[in-house]
């Protein structure tokens, strides 16, 4: 799985909350966070399409996007990377770090915990 950049993650989070969305709808939802132009949103979506992070289809003549990356697996990859690379931890991050998140519900939190616990060990 290709790990999204911070800006790509912003667009994915938007899509995980509501999809499908047009590029304009996505831009309207992230413009305050990213503070960039509509053309930057379009270019990012094009790159994400090439990386197979999003899927595109035409609905009534308008291109709309859906997330192609699964939310819990993507968040687990970010959490694993943060724990390992940033915090220099060998053990998985405790799932209670994510309690209170507006991005995941209880079922997703349990799946995230399982993914983090079962993360394959890296070869030395």
C-alpha cells in the first residue's frame, strides 16, 4: 500500500466521511484546512488516482471520487510509522491513543487495535 502524504490524507479523510464527491465538493471541504487553490486539489486528486488511492467515475457527466484505500488499514500504517519512526517504539502504539477520535467508531477502533497488534515484525 502506498502511504499517503499529509495532504493526500486530508482528501482521503474527507472521502471516508462522505463519498462519492466531486473535486469541487472535496475542495470546499478541505480548503480551510489546506489553504490552497482548487487547482491544487485537482492536481492532488490526479496524483492520487495514478497511485490508486482514489477511484474516479462519471455520474451525470460529473467526475466523482471515492476512496480506494481502506480507512482502518491506512490509519494503522500511519500509526505504525509514527510509533516506529517518530517515537522509536518497537511495540505497537496503544489503541487508547485514538479514543475520542471523530474519524473512527468503536468497531473501527477494535479493528485498528487488532491491526496494530498483528503488525508484521520488520526484518533486521
